[in-house]
C-alpha cells in the first residue's frame, strides 16, 4: 500500500519538472486525489448530534406546505425557502419586499 510520504514525494517530483506535459498533470491530479482520500480515512466519521425523534415543527396551518414540513429537518426546509426567496426577489421584487417586511 502506498503511504502518504510516498505520495508527497511523487507530487514533489511532478511539480519539479521544468516542462510538464499532459501525462505529468494527470499523474499529479491522481496523486492529489489519492492523498485527499487517505486524509478522509484518517478523520473519524461520527457525530455527537442526534436527529430529533419528534417533529421539528409545531406549526400546523392545515396546508399542504405545513403537512410536508411536519417531519422535516428545519435546516432542510430553510434551505428550500431561501432558494425560493432568492428566486422571488428576481421575479417579483415587490412581493419579495412585502414578505421581508412581514418577517
């Protein structure tokens, strides 16, 4: 198995060439990709955060929207709403300003 030190030496060798060609650049890209994957394996893959077991929202207006978001994570919902608001600001700035005033 290739070690991180060997990868770094190969990268230094490729970078040290005076007139690199396409083959050298491809090798360099491959070496960096492998190096990134080696570093990812060294990072523990766990989290202290737990997903809530109950609904993220207490909001219920009886609409299709409130039914959809009932069991969703608030960050996921806000990402969609943010994208919607960005689109709204471009399409209908007046309506966007009205929504922003209400918030």
